[in-house]
C-alpha cells in the first residue's frame, strides 16, 4: 500500500464504465472463469505437500505416494500457469475493447456537441483524458478481473476448505482476517480524513513550483528572487511535512495490517497444538492446517490494493459522462428552402459560460442585416462580443433570445450541413491537418480537380510557396502545417475558403498574427475572396474597414454606433475617437488615407 | 539503464538521508528473515510430532517463539517503514529544494519558453516518481528478493542437494524472465511508436474538429479517428498476445520447483539420504519461497521508470549555472548598450546572430527591425544577459555584462516581456514588484504614466484587486499597461522591450503607446518594434536580417537607400496599414476560381 491519496468515487467510476465494459463482457466473464479455475489449480501443490507430509508423519510414505504427490503438484503448477495466463490474456483483450469503446464514444460526441462547448480548456482536458487517463485505465482494467478473482477466490476458497475440515481451526485460521479488516477500515479512515488536505498540500506545492519556473524570468529582472525561492521552498517543505506526517500516522495501522496478514501462523500454530495435545485434532488435520493455513491470508492484500486503484476509474469515465450530458443543438433533418445570402441578427442576446460555469453576457439585443454582396465590419474593444457574433452565425451555440438568420432562414431551422455549406469561417488560428496540401485544400471540396486547387492557390497568392515545397501539392504539411510560416498557412486557409465558394464568409481577425512581410500577400488574397459574397469581418486594424459598406461599433455587447466610415467620423462618437487614436499610433505615411 | 546503476544513483541522490534509506533496506531484509522463523518452527514441530516426542513444554516454547518472531517482525517492519516513508519524503523534499536552487542559478534563457514545461516536470513528476518508488517499490523489491535468497541459503545449511533442487527452478526461470523482458522491451518500442502515431491522430482530430465540422467533413474525420483508435487496440492486443504467455511461462517455471522438491525430498528421505527433519523443512518452506519473486517481477517496471526520472534529474543538475562575479568589479560609465562581434545560437552549431556589432546610445530609443526569424528577440535576450554569447561581448557603459554582479545588472536593466506574467497578488503588488517599499503615491504615479490608473480604479477593489493565478483575469491590453507601469516604477536606466504583435483596439493601443513613450523617455531603450510610429520616431534604427546587421541609421537616412532592406520593409508596412477591404460595388468573384 503506497502512501497515495485515494481518489473518491470508486464505485461511481465502476458504474460509469459499465456500459463500455459491455463490449468485452464475454471476455471478462471467460477471464473470471479461467481465473477461478486457475485459483483452484493453485491449491493443488498445497494438497500435494500435505499428502507427503501426512504420510511422512504417519510413516506410510512410499515411492508411489511421492510420485503421485509430485504429479499432483506438477499438474497444479502447469494448470495454474496456463489458466491464469489465459485469464490475464483475455482480460487484457477485454480491457482494450472497453477502452476502444470509450474513445469512440468521446470522438463521436465531439462531433455532436456545440462548437462553443469546446473551449480551449475543455479541448485540452479531452486530449489529456484520451491519452493519460485512458492509459491508466488500461493497466488497471487489464489486470483487475483475474487478480481480483484469483485473490478473492484464494481467500474464500481456502477458508471454506479449512472450515469444512475443522470448524474451530478454520475459524482460528481466518480469525486474523476478522482482526485485519477493521484495521484496514481504520486505516482507510485515517487516510480519507486527510485525503483532501493531502491533495491540497500537494497541488499547492505543484502550483508553487510551476509559478516559480514560469515567473523566474520576471523575478530575475525585477527582484532578487530570494522571496520567490523562499515561498516555493516553503511550499515544498509543507507538502513534504504533510507526506511524512501522513506516513507516520498511517504507519502503525498499516504495519500491523501487513504483519497480521502474513503471519496467521501466530494463531494457527498455538491453537492447533493446543487442540492436538488434547486429542481434539488429528495429527493429519494439524498438518493440514499448518500447510494450507500458512500465509494464505496475504491474498487479502491484493484485494485491498485493487480497491484503492478503483478510484482512478472515476476520472476518464467522468469525462465521458460530462460529454454525454453536453447539450446538443437540435437540427431539422430536411433541408430548408434558402433565399439570397443575407445574414440577419434579430434582437439577439447571448451569454456564454466561462470555465467556472458562470454566465458571462456577450451580446445584448443585437440587430443588424448584412445584405448579399456587401461587406459589414465589426469593430470595438476586446471582449465587446465581436468574435462571438461571428460564431453565432456558424451556430457554435444557440442564442438565448432573438434569432440569427442566414439566407432568410433561422439557423435553428437549417440542418447543420446545409448551413455549413453556405458559410465559410476563416479564423486567426488556422488548422491544417498532417496531410498533403492537396488533401487540406480538398477538405473544402472533395471533388475539386488539381486545376481547381491551383486556381484557388494562385488567387490566394500561395501557389508559389506550395510549388516551392519538396513535393509541391503532394507535400505533407506536418503537425499543424508546420512546414509553412504563419502567413502562408493563413493564405492556404483563404485558398481553402475560396474553393469552398460559400456565399457567406466570416473573417475573424485573419491578419492579426501574420508577420508584416506576409501581410501584404494575405491582403491580396482577401481581395479575391471578398467580392460578390456577403462578408462579415472583424478586423484587427481599423484602417482595413474604412471602405466597407457598414461598420458596426460594438461596446459592452451592444451595437453602439453603425454606419459608413465618413458618417461615423462626422458623428464624433466611439468610432471617431477610435479612429483618432488609430491614426495617432499608426501614423500612416503619405500613401494612406488621412483622417 | 541497468537496475544496479539506478539503485546506486538512488543511494547517492539521497545524500544525508542515504543512511536512512540503507537502514530501511537492511531492516526490511531482517524482517524478511524473521518471517522465515515461524515456518522453520512449524517444520520443527512437525518433525517432533512425527518422532512422537513433542512435549507440552516444547509446544508451548515453540508457540512463544512464533509469537515473539511475529512481534519482532512487526518491529522490524515498522522501523523499516519509518525510515522508508518518513525519511524518503524528506529526502525528496530536500532534493526538490536543491533542484529549485540550481534552476535559479541557471541563465534565464535556459528556463524560459519551451523549457518551462520540461523543468516543471522534473521538479514535480520526476521527483514524485522517485519518492513513490523509494518508499514502496524499492521495499517490495528488497523484501521480495531477500526471502527466496535467504531461504535457499538457509536450506543449503540443512541439505545442499535439496537446496539446489529448490533453487533450480529459480535459476531456470531467470533466462526465461530475461527473455520475456527483452521481448517486451523490443516490442514496447515499436508499440510506443505506433501508439504515438495513433495518439497524434487522435489529438489532431480533437484539435481540428471545428475545422472539420465547418467544412462538413466530420464523417470522414470521424472515420479516420476510428481507424486510429482501432489501430491502438490492435497494437495493444498484439503485445498482450505475445508477452502474456511468455510471462506466465516464466512464472510457471519458477513454481515447477514445488513438484521437483516434493519428488526429490520424498525420494531422498525414503532412500535414507536425508533425515525426516530436513525433508519436512523443505516441504514446508517450498510453498513460501517462490511467491515473493512474482512481486519482484512486477516492481521491475517501477525500477525502470525511476531510473528514467533520476536520469532527467541528473541532467537538470548538470546544466551549467550562469556565473556572476561575487563582488563589484567595475561601474558602468554611462548607460549605452553595445554589442561587439556577438555570435550566438541556441545550438552553437546553428547561430541565430552572427558577428553583431551595434551601439544603442544612452538615453535614446533604438528600434530593432527585420523579418521574422532575423534574431531580434534573441538580440534582446542577450542584452538582458538571458544567455551568454558564444563569441563576442555585450557591454553596458563599457563594462562587459559578464563583469556585472547580479544586483548591478538587475538594477540597470528592465525587460518588458511580450507575455506578461503576473504573480498572484494585488494590482499594487504587481506594479510595485520591482520597487519594494514604495508608497502608494508612487504606485499611482507610475500607473498614471502608463495610462492604466483609470482601468485599475474601475476594477472591483481598485489597487487591492487580486490578480494573477486564482484572481481576476485581465485582458491582454490591461496586462500590458500594468507591465509598463511596473517597469516605470522600477526606474532602470536601460529598458529592453519586445513590442507585442497581438491586436489591441485603437484606444487601448494608444494608451499603451503613450505609456511606452513615458517609459522610454530619457532611458536607453532597445525595442523590437512593429508599430510604424515606434520605428519612425526612434532615434536610431538597426535592421537585422538572418542574424546579421545590414543597415543602421535614422528613418530618413535609411529610406535614402530605396532598394535597401529597410526601405522594402517600410514600404510593405505602409501598404499593409494603408490597405482597405474592398466594399461592394467591386467586380464579382475571381473568374479563375469558378472552375
């Protein structure tokens, strides 16, 4: 028993996993059966030794008897190895089947939950669970059934056998268990009372260490660092003291538990000799108890170990549970009849939930119409709700009140596939798969010809960069499109959007993280993408949108002002102030427009 | 990666506490020996019974011995665990603190950026692994290994030939076990690769889900994911199929000793070669001798993991600390910053800066510009002595940075980072971070200069608002201004500034700019500049390209060379800033796209 915190919810974990365990149920059952049989086989060597000892003591040992006993032992050992081996193998396979189902379920749900639900934190949590937690589950599940069955089987089986031979001695042999179990409960109690405090001390130490490392550059520039070091060292010492203290408290009970379980001879021998000396126990039976009774109770240790591991099950299974409970956006099955590509917000209010589950209002009573073929810009300070607005068009989540309409139809009345056909979203963070350039482009249009791909790439000013790659369009991009620079990835993303040829295009600060050299090329690419479509753009530079058809100035989730650039300047409100600040900072040279 | 090497390292790494660990191991060994006493007592009793001469007094004496041995065993185990548990945690805690101290002495460049996670892992998880193994796994290994060895050795005293028979199966099992291990390691590597690949796909699926859904390609993406999950299962199945049978063959081989000993002992006693007493001892002990070896086999994996952790800890300690003079050697004469023939690369074979010579005049603003990857941020890092150059020297007021004490350097230079790290604390603490003991008026003055006083007073608790880890999360613009206030208050003569590229709304942008102007006023400022106004108004501009200085001068001077790097960079930037998104009334979609 290692001194580790026992995770809560062991039984809950089992319950959550059960539906997935169904997929391996025959193998789990077979594994359990084989384990049981293997346990029985395990007892044969004990029986063999007993036989020889008995005959030896009685003076009736013969060569034949020895050979018989040896044969029994041999059968027992071989059978045990084969049966337990088979049980373990089957249980491994069952575990892998269970885990496969768990992963599939998670993957499936990811395709169904609203995209707004998949925040960065959740995405990170999902990845962690899919990797770490599922691995931990794996080692547990693979061994749990055979280990549990064989340990419990040994314990119960031998106890029953002993009781059958002689009730009093059987009770004597099993009496240690009766004392050990309360000890275990007491120990668990000591452990549980401290589990929370222990976990807190450990996480405080870990957080302190992380802060130390992350903050070191800052500390070195601003302070002498003694204070930070002292704080972190103190956190480490606290946690250490806690661990040591816990160990100290657990020590007596834990050691007693172990000692008792491995030395039930301390009861068996005196009791046996007592009854034997009074003639109430035959010599053979005494021998039997001495041979079989010694140390079989260590099997209980294994059972205890396994139950402490049960807690780990909770984590991975809990995520599945959480994903299952995530809301699903209802969609109709039949496609709707679509009008011209207008985007309309009708008195839309929306609040999203932050990581702590609190509701954060993002949009309040927002209404506007983006007519077909026009460019509508959304500007405002960060947190004003600009990106949220775009995401609602793509139905990342459903609005709390009001309606979002695309092509004249409420997005809730459109099948998601139909909506996604009509809307293209180009964001700051492009995602490119670890596949060829061509495959990434064909994401937008699977049946596009090579000529189509090249045309889109040329229009997006990325063709030359792709042609310069080792295998051209057949070059694999590496993780996250690593062979291309940030600006090049963005242009590929624009090419992809071009291929998709959707009538509504949403641009979310696409030039934001692009190095200046690449920005011009990207701007050219956007010039090709924009004409003829309904565009809603969140720009990171105010000058970009000075020529658009309508500018929506957002503040605090509302539209504070709207109009064209010249009109807004004349109105001398939010926009005018922003423009003034912008020109002061960017001070465009002779080629730019003056305010 | 040998087991023995790991244990030696473990010993050494425990330092003063090594003695405690050795004591724990020794006591555990004694406890294991004590565990054999009752078994021997049983054997003796059995023999006396067989000979028919067991007296009540003898029986009582034996019972007493058994009880005593169990008590002794408890005591030894308790003492061993006390050393193992309590001292282990203290040892690891001390080890962590020593590692923290070492990290603090490293050049900042070694600790920041990508390294943060690795170092955090060494300080956290790796030390934890050592602690867990030392207090649990190691003891199990020792206890498990000692029992069979001591037993067989003890039996050799009684009858060497029979002892040989007992030990034979262990010896026979060793090559099988080694073979299993080797096969496992071989397959484990291939399996790890396959799993990493499958896992990479799974991660890609999770991260790319929004993209896949927006292009209506969730079906194919899901099929691809399912493929990866199925492959994971297949790989695991494969390993289990191959390894499990082998493992149980090894276990079975060990236990074959039972039938062997039964046969040999039986025949030997019948043949009169050994007396009954010896035979009984062997028969009784053979049942207990092999089981501990199985737990040893299980713990070997723990040994391997601990070895890996210890290696990483060793590597951390092997990193060279940054040398600072202990006493003041010289005072800088003025506050100009000079690079003299500096060459540097994170990997010395791949220089990021080559032969850089430049001077940032005292009290003036020097802007560093150039394409991405030119080495601008690295230049700043060297100026702050986050790294030491491979060749050449960086001088402050004529004094090489290497000759400044840590105090002198810290007082002279302030770095304003791109990524603002705030410790958990109040806003006031954050701003006063580099200037302990200042009064509130000074804090407010700095905040005003940095244009963040208003934003702070708008927070729930004003200057007392808790920020950083666990506190209010501030937006990017707010953090930047706090960071500038912090730098202003610290009041160093040299400011190194990495201008953030992240997008801010124009009003915040202007505030930040004004704050930065206040900061750089009268100070030697080196800024990696992106904003047009910063570059244009700088007193001195350095143009970097691919790690070399290609041009220096003022804005107007540099523009004279119309074909030069600077002129081209400037033109790009002007174009980017002056660009407008086309509004409606532009021509239709690019004809080349409609294929």
